[in-house]
C-alpha cells in the first residue's frame, strides 16, 4: 500500500497505479470523448457512436473490475488497496458494488437509448421552451439530444467513485459528479415537460442543500481529527481514542451525523425523501429507473463506508449515536414508504414510495453494525446490502422500463398518436391481456419488490433482516417484516389489476371524463395522499399545459413494443430477478468476501 | 499555537459583521441586497483566511468567489431585473413557521453540541507553511489530492455540458440576413431601395412634410410611418407649394422675407409640443 499521509517537506510524487484506476478512467474518459463526439461527429451517426461508446465503457469497466477481483486482488493478502495517496480505497466491497452499478447501468442505458416509434423519452432539445413553436419545429425535424449519453457516463463515473472514496473530499466530489448529470437529465422529459422541469429544479435545490450538510459535516470531522482521510481519522486510535482528541468528540458526532444526512438524501430515506416522489414522477421514466437503481447503490456504498469507518472503531458512544440515527431513519422510511405507497394512484409515484421503503429495508441491515470487539473485522451487512441492491436494481430498471412502454394514445389505427405514459393505475387494468410479456415481467418485478419467495427480493430481504437480528435488533427486523407485509398489499393490487380486472376504457368507448388537475409550474402535485390523475396532452410532444378546466381524454392506452434493447433489458432483469431468487448461492458465496473490514 | 491579541480583535470585529451580513442575505427582500450582503460576507471571510495564515485561500476567495462568481451573480440579477423581489406567498400553509422552528432547532443543536467540544492546541501550522502557504498547498494538491484535482476537471466538463444542454438552441430555420431580406422584399414587390427622405422646406420641421417627386406631387412614404399614424404629418397642400414657389422666386430676386424665420420658430415650437405629447 502507498503511504497514506505525505507530510514530507520534499515533494513526493504520488504513485499512480494505472491498473487500479483503469475502470474510472475508462468510464470518465469515455464520457469526455462523448462530449467531443457531440462536436465532431455528424448528427446522423452521433447516437449510434455514443451508444456504442457508452456500452463498451460500461461493460469494459465491469469486466476490468472482475479481472481486478480475480487476478489482482485475490492473490494478495490485502483487505483494501489505497490509490493515489489514499484518495481512493479499493476493496472487495467496492469492486462488487461498482460491478453491480455498472451492470445495472448498462441495462438502464439500453432502456435510455430506446427511440423506437413513439417511445422516445427525451425532449428533442431541452433548451426549447415547453409548448413553443421552436419545440414543435425541433420535434418535426427529429432532433435528438444525444448529450444524454456523456451525461449518463459522467453520472456512472461519479457513482463508481462515491463508494470507493478514501477521503471525504473525494467522496464529496464524487457526490457532485453523480448528482449534476442527474439534475439535468431529470429535466429532459419529452412529455409533460413542465412537470419534468419542476422535478429537475426541486432535485437540484434540495440536492444542493444536502451537499451543504455534507460539507459542514466534513468541516466538523476535520475539526476533530485534523485530516479528512478516512484511514487517518481512525488509524492510530482504532481501539483507544487519544487523550488530546477526547474533548473534540462532540464535533465528530455532529460531523458524522451531517455526513449521513448528505448521503441519506441521495438514498431517499425519510426525512430526506421529499424530493423522491416528485422527481421520480417528473423525470423521463428511463432516467428514473437508472436513478432509482444506481444512485441508491452508490449512495448506500457511501453510507456503509461512513458507518463502517466511524461507527465500530471510535468508541462505543459514537457507535451508539450512529446506530440510533440509522434505526430512526430506517423505521421512518419503512413506515412512510409502505403506508403512503398504499394510497398512491400513479404508478411512478407508487414506485417512488416503494423506493423509500426499500431504503428503509437496506438501512435495517446497516443498523446491524456491531462495535469492534477487538478480534474480528467482519461486517456481514456488506454482502447483504450489495445483494439487496443488486436485486432491487434489476427489478427497478425493469419495472421502469415497463412503465415507459404503457402509453396514453389518441386516435386510432394509422394516425394514432402516442402521448406520455399512462401512469394512472386505472389505465393499467387488463394489461395482462393486452401485453402478456410486459405484464408478467412487471409482476415478477413487483413480487421481487414485495419479497415473495423465489424472487431475488426475498433473498435480499432475508439476508438484510438476518444481519439486523444478528446485530441484536430483532424487533427492528420484525417491524421490517410487518412493513413488507403492508407493501405487499399495493404490489399485489397492481398484479390483480393487470390480470383480473377488465380494462375500464375499452377501445370503442372513451373513458369517462377525468378531471385534469391544474399543475402549476411550481407547487402543485405535492405529497397529496391521493395520486392526482394527469391527463395526457391532445398533441404529442407538447408539455403539460396549464389548465384548470375539465378536459376529456380519449383514455386510449397503447402498449408500445419498444426497441430490441429495452426488451432485452426487461428480459435480462426478469431472468436475473428469478435466477437470483432461485439460485442465490453462487452470488452470495462470491459476496462473502466483501464482509471483511474495509468496505 | 495560541491566538494572538491582534487576531482575536480582528475576529471579534469581523465575526459579528459577517453574521449581520449573512442575516442580510437571508432576510433581504431584494435580490441585489442579498447579493451585496453575500459579497460582504465573502470579503470578510477572505480576511479571516488571511488572518489565519491561509493567504492563498484568502486571495482565491476574493478573486474567484467575490470577483468572478458574485459579479456574475449580480450581472444575472441585472439581466433578470433588479426590481425583482422574493415572493412571500406560502404555497403550503404554515410552512414558514415550521421552517423557522426547524432551522432554530437545528441551529441550537449544532451550537450546543459543538460548544461542548474542547479542542486541543492546534499544531502543525508552521510545518505546513514552512515554505510559504501557497507552496505548501501546492505540494498537498499535487500529491495527496491529485486525483481529486483531476476528477474536479470532469465535474467542470459535466457542468459545461449541462449548461449547454439546458440553454443552447440549435438554429433550425435558415438565418435571415440582409441579402435574404432584400430578396424577400423584391419578391413581395415592395420598394426595392431606401424610402425617399422627407422633403426639406424652410417653413417646416423637415421630418413631417413629404418630399416631392419630379412632377411636384408629395410622396406619402417619405414621411416616417410613426408620424403618419399619429397624425402629425403636415400635408403638403397647395399653399405650401405656392409658398415654396414664391420663396424660390424671392430667393432668385434676392428678397429675403423676415417673417419666414419667425414663422419657422413658431412652427418648431408646435412640433416640439406635439412630439412631447406623442411621447407622453
């Protein structure tokens, strides 16, 4: 390992181990090349170039990670490798989590790239004012905003760095690198653009606010330890706090809690969840899937890194403070996510509340962290969390990929116009008859969310709750099981709706008039307990218009076929979910290595 | 290292001022005042940095934040409208009070917890600044934090790309320049070149009287459209024509009428009055 602190009077050139940095360089380098592609490649060839570049980068980085694991890391006795003077700290946990992120991101990318007839999720140009002539012109000219691909790669790069950060500064920069592209991509929806832009702005403002908390936490921790290097903060007083630092412990406690606020915001745990429903609903659906799956994985990596670095080693008092914080947040997230999920009428909002509940379930595992007993450096929660995130990520990307294919439509036959997503639950009635493949896939994802046996979600929940029980928090595990039971209700309700309810709106007769709730540019569609049905636009490509009058919609629902890529993504996600549910053994065995000290 | 007296005095002068500035940032209704408060806080912060022997950070604070970022901020405010003020309407009732309560709660928590902390003597400043502060900083940046420096670069690329995505509008319609405008005018059968200038006559303000074509008929289009719409145009009736004719004759004979100048002055006054009225 390289020396962690270089306080030498002479300049010491840091050792840079390119082999270990290659995955980050590959993804971030591909993103930068993607920016150049925007400048130098002809518009016609841009999308295919970008897509190829991005897929190669993601899968290449994933493959490289696997190689690092098998060929470079396994033969050594190290538990972690510090890169560039400790800016990054690579361990089995990091490699595994990054690989999960990369694979899920590659699936999400296939969905993002879906531009088959009527299925494009992105505005022709995000700079056009919603409803303007310019937007209409851009739409008819078939413009595409291919900058999404580099933005996507930047976000993935940030997500890879986030759980690998070896000092708090790297962690903060990674947090920003992953957030910034997401803020922008959330505002690029093709349909209901005002809602999308509102979501983007909310996400940005609240995200900036939470970053400020993270920074403040960094400052306080630095005030305590005099360093921001995670290793250096704990090293030297792993078992006994030096006399000089005892007085500063309040700073450390406050600092760590504020760091947690910053990362729990990204996770979407209560009470830092307010952005989740609005942003999940407003963002382009394929981006919502990516955001829900990969951001959560990256942010939980950071949560674990903070918890494992700070909780077990720096004295029992800090362990207790952190554990109490995590337990409270976990309980609040599970309860609020499950209970409010029941009353949602909009599929995307429902999945948003479900993601809040899932954040709570993962935190149940995190709460099981034990104080260091002086002998073992083992954290069983590491593997449980990675498995949970893999299961959740696959199901989430798949579920949102299905949601975006169920569209409202107007007109019939050849001149039917596809509009935005038919997100109201009533529009999902009878989907099983219309499109069996999508309905079955969606059911599998929902069952996995619910944690029904034979799906990945069950194994995920089982291992996660087991960690809590082993950690002495059996009552928390019981509560988690109860919350899962509440959540089963709304998942199963959708399945019943898809397979056993006749479609309310038959193609021959229009659905009864639904009230279009006026959606202001700001403010509306808050956490209203009852989901607000949003009618589509009579014209395709135009954002949601401000309107307080009643409007009739034809209520037609079409199910798009989607591109080959997105169907492959759905199929892979479904197979993966089932396979992990039936045969979790090999994966769990692999992840067994991540439980060692140093996440 | 102990805090010197000078440092303590400067701190107790700057700190309350900064708190006031920060409060001004929060409570100012006008965006410009808020921005100015922020600049004030930032300059004070720079002084604190310098006082604590972080000279580089102090200078950067002034150059980058106060100089560049805040000035851009003020420019944007100017563009958006200096008079714009915060709307005080609550979209969710009682939100403000809940917000204040939470904020005060968080503040109390932070202050009480951190006040409990007893920090040891700080060490290591002399070592860090042994070879001037910027040099020490450069050493750390280029060794321990070189990776961070590099990934900040990608963050900047992201920011630039994001800004372009949100604001850059590609031109979708052909650019309309002078040749295109001229061609369009010709096609539409409009006047191909500049419109004729209004007539210039001694007794009139030249703008409001039409020119005459070679046959002596007034050209309507030579008077500004605005004046025509306002009805401030002076028709070139026969009187004027004869007047002009007689003046020409008089000039030929060398007889300069004194009354013309007086009349012209009167005319001018009228026009001025009319113009002001029009503008009002």
